C-alpha cells in the first residue's frame, strides 16, 4: 500500500524523532527523508512542533487502547503487569535517550505540557488498576496507593534527569530497570520475561 505524502512525512519524522529526539531534527531533514518539499510539509503541519504533537498523540492513543485492553483482559494481575512491561520494553527498544531528554526539557513548552497530561492520564489508569487488584487480593493490600502513585510519579520525574539517564546505555535499559525496581524491588525476579 502506497503511503500518502502526509503519511510519508509522519513515518519518516517518527523514525528521526525516535532516533535523534525531536529538538535536533529539522524540517529539511524530515522533508528529505520523506521525499517531499517544504511546501508539502507546510500543507499538513504549521511547524515541527505541530507534527511532533500529532505523532505523539497518535502513538499515545494506540498505547492507551492497548493498555486498557491489557487491564481489562481476563488474566491474573501478575500476567497483566508482565504484558504492560513487555509493551513498555517494546517501546523502550525503539526510542533514544535524546528523545526521552527532549520531552523532559523545560524549554519543550507545549510538548512538555502534553507529556505531563499523558503521564497524568496514565497515573489515573494505573491507580484504578492497582486499586482493583488490591480489592481482588492480587496486590499487597497493605500498600498505601497514594504512596505508590507518588513513588511512580517521582520515578517518572527522575527519568528525565541527566543523572539517571547517564547510568544506562539506552532508553530500553533504563525502562527495564526502573519498571522492575518499582514493581519487584530488590527481590529476585522469577516471573518477568525478557528481563
């Protein structure tokens, strides 16, 4: 199936953004990779930020749909957690540290606001998921969910620091370590796959 010019722009921009971050990538680079003119680019997008927002919204909409499917599937809590991790790992394998750093950059403006809104939405979904698991006896009922959510938010915040990012060779390694330490702590992991 032949891609439209708009789809070509989006596909090539996504590849460039995921590899180099969106800050360093220029409209000219996107146009060259997509084999379109700047005029064609501006037919669809006001600027690079508008393109980044569109792509990120598309990716996150797909992610939230998959996430809700996992949460609502008929499987034990531990299996659902593993499926969520597997999806996070899949994403982590495709993005660069530059991409992660760009979203945490205070100068990212509306992109940072979008990122924060998405994090907030995912935290609400996660809290509801954990609350149901506690009621069902599948998650430690003694854990204070306010604390768990606070810890998760602080961890998300830490992922944007150069200090944490410098500990890992890539976003995939960081995602795996952070996820595993949050859920399993320092105990040996017996159930996690692809660790």
